[in-house]
């Protein structure tokens, strides 16, 4: 799945690197360190840079940091443990260091200095990350928005071409949603859309991506063939009746499926799935149809 804000960063490429763990007692080049920390707006990269600097200049195995809803980790959680807290932009940042040996007074001062240097670029990076996420996701359903869908589908097709993978698209909307919205009000409609977004989030696999591309229209990019997409459609239809709100107001969905053909552009893949969707509606709604079948 691809939705919501990232809450944990534990990338393998930033794990323990033994060559960095020789303690350097030379004077710190603060200008160079600051420049390194400001080179990226990716929070993981900023924190990885901080970890590497700490590992070069202090006897540290690893470090963890909790800030707001973010959790960062670099190195190994072994050895002596010390914790530090520091206020930044009205939030408390908690750092936990795993030490190879107790710090000398001069090393403790160096730790405090480096710790202060990292927080501002890290806060800037997390703010940029959150703004980027807001630009990519629909605030009501927490699914990807139209722009994110278009970019993601292009990337998915490029990957499918490169590795000869199967790829399918599911286009779906809520049956008679406009009538329900007009009858019960926009707040009711928003609740329906929000719950439907949660349903899709639960129904799709980790490899799939769900998007709201406008109104009550949704799409799911499925990493798999039309059979995998069909299984997803059946799961979505089955889940509809399990939600009290949907059952009470008889809210259902119709779905259309198309499987990507080598060399096909995103718009053509979507159009075939959309035609299959209208075939499902013509068949009585509350069902799905596959393009070409």
C-alpha cells in the first residue's frame, strides 16, 4: 500500500557501517557538517548524515531519535545507553545513543554541539516531507490524489516494461452516490467517501496503490494480472456489506478492470477499465467487469 504519512524510517542503507566507527578527535569542521546536513530535504538522509558524523567523531554504535510522530534509527542498539531531550519548534526531540564507552567531558560537549546542529535541518526536512505528502494525498480519504495517481501509474508502467511484470488497473465508483449526497447532505457524503477510502486501504495489498481521482471516482493500480485484480474486486464487494453505514443505506460500488498491454500508454489503460466499469453498471451495478471478457 501507498497511502498516509510515513511514520518510521529504518532504511537498510543507513544501517551499521563499521568503517565509520573510528573515533576522530580532530577539531570539528562545523561549516562542512552544517552544509552536509542541509544538502537534502529527505528526513532519512539528514538523519543518516547526522549518524555518520556522530560515528566519526564519537564512540557511538548507534542513535535513535523520536520527534513528533517520526522515529529515526541509525547504527546498532548495543552498548551503553544514554538519553537526551531537546526542545525544538515547540516539540520535544528525544535522542537515545548507544555508546562503545562512556563519554569524556570533552566528548559530551561535542555530542551536545552536534545534537544541536542536526535538529534545525531535520525539522525543515520533516516539514517539507509533510507538505509534500499533503500535496500527494486526498485529505478526506487519505488515499493518493489525481496527480499522484498519474505519476504513480507512469512509474508502474515503466517498471512493468522493464521487468516484464503484469500490471492491472481497477476503476470504481459508488453507485448512485449523487442521489445519496443530494438527499442526505454533503456531510453524509463525506462520511461515505471517508469510510470507502478506509475500506480500500484495508482491501488492497502492500504492493497495490489506491487513489481518489475526483468526486466518488477511485482507481487502484494492481501489481498483477487481471486475475489478481478480480480477486481484489471480489474482496471489495464482499467488504461493502460489512460496514454498518453502507449496509443501512444500501451503498454499493461498480468496478471495471483492464490489464496492461505491453507498449500501452496510461490513458489507454484507464479508458479500457472505464469502459468495463460502465459495462458493470449496465449489468445491474454491484459487480465488476473485465475489459475484453
